[in-house]
C-alpha cells in the first residue's frame, strides 16, 4: 500500500517524517525553542557548570570515579592516560576523548589547581604550552582524589544510570573537603558562566568547621577565617573590596600583581626580578606583551629580558634596567602595560539541586556542609546495618558452638539442606539467616579458638553499634564527626598560604615621577676602601664634611646625576664612570654611612697591575666651572692637564716613562689657581720623609700627550708617596707613618705622627722640601703619608675608624706606635 505524504508546508513550518512514514507539519519557531532549551539545559547541567556539593563538572566526576573503579591508587603505579580516557568515554561519558583528556590534564596541573586531584607523569603542559598527547602521558589519582571518592561503596550518594542505561555512576562524589572553593572552577554555559578562584584548604576548612559549630555565623565571621583567594601561582592580590563583594553577593573582581623585587644584576646595573606571576599568566605571554610595549614606547628603561625559570629554582624572570632609569618607576610601567598585573572577575555560579545559582561564601559553605552531613549520615546508617547484620550472624554462631555436637548430628541426620536448616532453627531458636550461615560454615571455624574470636568480635560490634546509634541519634554528635574529619583532612593535606593579600591602602604607592632619573646636583664620594656612591647635594654626609660611621672620604666630586666622573689609574689613563650607574645613598640618620656604596674596582675594567689613583670631573657643571687635573708620578713629575677630554674611554692623560707610574690625582679649580692670591698649593711627600708644597699656579697646564714637569727633587732610592691639593687659607694636617723597608707592607703598623701643614714652609717647585718625620730605630722609610683638610680621620682596611693622636708642634718629630694598620686618611 502506498504511503501518503503531505505536500503543503506553511511558511513558518517544516515537514517532519515519523517512524511510520507519515509526514506532519511542525512549527519551526516552537521546534527551535524546544530544541534550544534542551541543548541549553544539557550544557548547563551536564557539561559546563560544577555541582556546588563536590565542586566537579560531570566529566571530572566521571574521571575520578572511573580511576577509583579501575583500582588506581596514589601508592600504585601510573597507567597511560589514554587508558583512563578510553574507560571514561566507553562507559560513562557521551562526548569525545579530547574533552575528557583536557579535564584530566587540568586536574593534574599544580599551576591551575590549588590541590591537584590527578598525579600526572610526563608532559602535562605549562602556562604557555599545551600537554603532550594522551598516549605519551601517564596518570594516577593524587592523594586528594581519594578524599573525593572515599566511602562510595557505603551507599553515601545516589547512583544514576550512565548515558546508555547499562551502568551506574555517582550523581555526586562524597567530597571530604570543599573542593569548589579550594580548587575553583571556570566554565561557559548557555547564557551564563562561572569563574571561581582557588582558596587555601586550611582556611576554607576552618570556615566550614566554624559554620558547623555555629550555623548562625554571619559573613564577617567567615571572612576572618577566609580573608581572600590563595592562588596556586602565588602573587599579590591588591585591594580586597572586590573580594568582599564576591563573598557577599557571588560577584566581584580583584587585581593580581606579580611578585617582583629590585636586585643588583651587575655591579653597575639594577634589574627587576619576577618570581611569581598572576594566576594563569605564563612567562611567554609576559615576554610578548613586554616586547610590544617597548616597541610602542609604553615601557621605557628595559635593556634586556631573560627567562631563567627552571625546575630547581622555579619562576625567575630578569629584566635589566637601563642606566638613568628608576627601577621602581619602570616596575610601575610593567604593571600597567604587561600581564604582570591582571584582573580576575569572580562569578560564583554553581548547580544547587540541579539549578544554577549565584552563591556567596556562606552559601557555598552551607551547601558543602549539608552535603557532608548527609554523606556521613548515610555512611553511618550503612555501617549500622552491616554491623547489625554481622552481629546477628556472630550471635548465631556462638549459639551453635555451645552445642556443636548436636549441630553436627542434626546436619548429618537431615536428608537435605532445607530439612537441616529447619531443624537448626527449631532446635536452637535461630533465624533463617543464622541457620543458613551455619550450614555454609567450614568446620575448622568451629573450634575453641574461634569461639574466643567470635566473642571478641561480638563485643566490638556491640560497642560500634552503640557509637553509630549515638551519631544518628544526635545532630550535635553528627556535626562533631564531620568537623573532626575535616580537621584531619586539613592536617594531612594543608599547605601554607602562597598569595599575599594587600588592602588598597597597604599597597606601595604608584611612582608618579618619570622613569628616568632626573638631572640634578649631586656629589660623588670615594672612600679609602674604594667604595663609591652618589649623594644629594644636601645629604647628611656632605653637611658633616665627610664624617661617616663607616670608612673615610678620600675624594669628592661636585657634579650632576646625568654627568660623568673620571677615574685616573696608575698607568696614566682616565676611565669614564656614569654617575647614574652609582648607588644612591638614602638619607639616613646621623652619623651617615657609606657602607651602601659599590666597590669601584667592580665598576671598571682595569689592566693587570693597574690601580685606581683618584677621581675627578670630566665636564663642566652648572654648579662650578670645569676643573683641571693635577697629577704626580712616582719619579717626582707633576702635571696639570688641560680639560679637553675626549668622549672615548680609557684615554691617556700623561706620557709616562717606562719605570714611572701615577701615584696621585686631584681636581683643581682653575679660577682659584690662577688668581693673584694663589691660595691652592700642591703637596708632595716622599718615602724618605721629605715634604714639599708650592703654589699650583707654578705648574703650567699641558695637553694630554705631554709628560709634565719636575715637581720634587728626589734622593737616591726615594720616590713620591702622595699628592694633595689644599687651600692654604684653611686648616690642614699632615699624617705620616714610618716603618721598615724590609717588612711586609701590610704586616707592619709603624709609628704615626699628625702635624699641622702650617709647620712646613713653602718652597719652590723642583726643590727637595723639608723633613716631615724623624725615624726611630728600625725605621728607614715612610709607609704612608696623607695631607688632608682638618680634622684628619683614618680607617683600617676593613673600613673601621681608627683614632689618630693629636697634632704635634714639631714638623721633624717622631711618631707614636699605631695599634692597627691604617689603610686611608681623609
């Protein structure tokens, strides 16, 4: 018989063929609404949103349940991830393998979950790269996964059919801890989404226990126990107002900042070192955004970027800051223009009784506590039933053992098992279950020793049944059991907080000034132990005239932060040293200290046997006119250098003979030297205790290629020990130390004498000078000599202050013994 078909189709309808072959007209609008609603419900309930009780999506729940069903345990070997995926897909999950493996991978990533539920072996990906294929990785349950599936065999949750109604799966897992809060969740459904941050297990359990004990507790009580999220990757949460809003209403946002600090990368460069990044932000993403920001000139001051992350030291990103830029200001730019600061939007949407709801902190904890109370109640009921059933059997066995001979006789005389069971029930007043159990029992159990065991088991069962009945009979006891189990979980699996919480007012104030260090007046100070630093023009050290709690100042240059100073070496070379590369001394309480300076030798590249002699200006400043350099050599040559210094580094400022070297370098003010008064004198002291000072104006300036002029006339075997340039109108002191030429230079302390410079008459250049120290027995040479402005201060090689004796009136007097070797006088 031919099938009839309808050929007319309305404009808003579509033909639909039934199984019997007939075609009916269906309204397209109604069909689309119905199908879309079914699809939306399926996505919301079966795929995208977690259950508020165990905090798991269906695919995650099925993975954990199937791993437990397969017999996988944390203390057993790993199996291929593909095997787990196949079991889940074949038995429980109606979707593809990629969704299953993606969910398994996330549960194994310690940077995604605060308490991972899967123990992965192999490449499970990183924040910047995906995982290897399932056939290349292995997995097993993590210790925390056993907390999710514990007691499943004790009828603690409802079991529902799988997708083809052939197997059963749990509708929810028992979940011994608030997994939704601890590990967070994210998912996009139809018309709604969820995004929940992880929290600290110990804090969340403390809040849950508080709610169990005090069901009427308000949100403020709970927030004292759960102050904010605790992200797996650490970082800093800046501003907690959004967190409080989320805990109150279920919606809010907060800002996460990377953990960064400013370190000395080299002796001349500072850098920004990042050890923790915001949640779900990887190093490659930071590098990419940083590169774009630098090219767009949004971030300035970064000269180099290195990713030094490894498995042993963890995350370490190093960004070198250019000279002349403030690291703090550069760091603020990085927070503003790179993912080193990210915003996290909280949207606590989860399923409660099969319906999506937006929950605050208290509601989330209440749902978990209700679930856990129900799980423990059902577990207790199951255990009570099994204990009662076992007690019933044990009591029947004890009755049979008391008259075992009659039991055996009844069984032997019975024609079949049915008659034997009936006879036992009648003879000993047993139930059918007890009689059946006795019939199936092996004879070797019916011994005297077994009777003792059975009596002990009977007593244990009675005590346990009494305890279980107490739990079911009292809500208070039930709550205490749940609370105690939560405390055990926190003690076994809790870890310290990783994320630092900062109120908006507690965070460091943004640097409002520019990233570049401003060009402003400053002083560059060099100490006797070769520490160098820069200080503001009104720094306490400058006000104290060089008095320092550590070390002594032997050279001071008035300059600007964007300028350069020159370092003169023993080989007659001048090296450039940018002032911005020097550490800035922070204002300190008096007396100030130069211990925060950098070692000068670490900032320069010196040749073999080359030493730093002095520090001078190399360019005019707005504060003073450019100075001229005065040099003295070991062989008694002096020279004033015309300040036409090139921009190149390491140029010569004097032509030295082969057997000569520079022993002193000072900066002179040409206005004062060339004035009629001639107040500036050059002071030379030789090893044979001769001192000569003469006006600096007597030395004509020469170009860098000249060899200088005669400064002092030397006796045989003597050489120049020190050079100084002083204002003769101001008090100055001469410090000399005599010793033996045969002793080790660093071993002897010698005898020291302090004398006012006014005790020494001035003489003409190229003369021999006058005696400045009388040698005692065993002394034949000066091992140290300095001429400095009053009062003179000394320090040891370690920078510790050394007390000097008061000045003596005789210029050719002898010295007094020194307790420790003196390294410098300033």
